[in-house]
C-alpha cells in the first residue's frame, strides 16, 4: 500500500504543480499587460510594476489552490480509471477507496499551507501591494490604518473618519475641518454617523461650528441631519481601507474585539474571521469531489467531460459560499453559520457522491 500511496501522491503533485503554475503564469502575464498603461502614467517603472504584480502571487496561489486540487484529483483518478488501474487495484482485493486516504491527507496538507500563508506572507505582501496601488499608481489622497482612523485631504478640507463599514456603506465618528485664508480655521463639522445616499453623504447628530468673520467667535449649530457633498464615494473608502486579506487570523480577531469594545457593529468582520478558517476546508471537499468524479464510469471514456462536471460542482460551491457569506454580512445568518454551512452541506454531498461512484 505504501508504494501505491507514493505513486498516487507523485502523480497528484505533478498535476497540481503544472495546473497551479500555468494559472499563476497566466495571471501574472494578463494582469501585467492590462495594467501596463497605468504603470507608464504613474511614477512606477515597468520593473516596479512587475514587482507589484508578483506581490499578489501568494494571495492568488491561495485563491486558485482549491480549483487546482479539484482538477488534479479528477485528472489522476480519471487517468487511472481510463488505464484500468483502478480495476486492477480492486481485482487484487484492494478497495478503490483506499486511495482516498492519501487524497484526504493531501487536501489537509494544502489546507494547512493556505492557513500558514494567510498568517504569514499574504498579509505583508497584500499590504505592500495595496499601498503601491493606491499611493503610487492611483495617487489617492486617503491615508488609513485598518478600517479606523481614515484621513482624507481634499482641497481646503481635512476629513477624519473613525470607523468605516464597507457592507452598510456607512461611517461613524466623522469630523470635517475646513480652513480659509492663511490656514485659519473656517468651520468644523462633527457627526456621530453618516451614510451615502443619492450621491451625497447624509450626516446624523451633527454639530457645526462656523467662524464669524472679523472676530474670534464661532456660531454653533445643531442638526439632526445634514446633507454634504465630499466628492467621495463609499467605493473610494472601500478601496483604500485595510482589507481582511491584509490581516492574519489573530490580528483580525483582535481587531474584532477592539471594534466591539468601542461600540461598533463587528458583524462584517466576524464573518471574515470565521471565513479565514472555513475557506481552507474547501481543499478536502474539492479532493473528494475530484475523486468521486474521476472514479465514475463516464470519466473512463471522456475525461474532459469529467473535468466539466467537476467545474460545475465547484461553481455551485462558490455560488452558495458567496451567497451565505452575503447573508452573514447582512446579519441574516450568524457569522459562524454563514461561513461554515456551505462546507457542511458540500462535505456531505461530496461523501455521498464518492460512495456512489464505485
């Protein structure tokens, strides 16, 4: 059995490596060419642009790993099925399901690798890549740390946002300071929260201080709501704030605790936190799905059709996973359920799919 396991692992790693490498090379090639005009327009050299693209490779490696596992599993089991190797194994008294053991171990190992990269390399590389994107290529005037303490300099205004919720497209703890001639303070607006609607920001619980001309006094006005136009959209904030992929599990967990202690809604980040653990679990599901597809009778005659079936199943997984996460972001499902319900459902499906394959 040890020789059989080594043979399977050798073939699996060969197919997985080839598929993973091809996809990554295509990603680097296409992404680089599509952004070349932006590199030329910015202060970033073409060599620096290539470095920017390469910074995203660890993140892309993790994102495409499940698909590569699925395709490699279908390929290896499909070829063994086509060459009657599975039949030979069964006729020698060994169950075809014995090969599931190295398959599951491979899925677990790759899932742990995804977790490791998500805790070590990816947060650093994506932080650097996003900094280059927004400060060198796009030259945004927004500076932030996490989703808190966002500073925006626009003309004669300095906007400070204490907290930004990208799902609800709202902000909290807003201060807008305007300066006049000789950098004298012209006005200041403080609002408890604000949300974007119909192209403008609607501030709530507003205190406005306006400098009285030719004096040292300020008029203070209170508003329940005030409509302002900052020339800034939630998408602009969503691009620049620190993303979940820029934080490891423990950093994100500490951030969630901090947000809750300060009285803000951390639902979005709780979903992201649970998803960091739930997502690598997909490796086991994909390897079982690939095995169940490659072992089927039609795969013996038509491996491309088996790959197509596997891709459809994977697409269904991604659709359900994204939908459940959306329900979690909208507080319709608890964070842990929204992150894990797809895995539980498809693990049961993949197991039954595999058991019915022989």
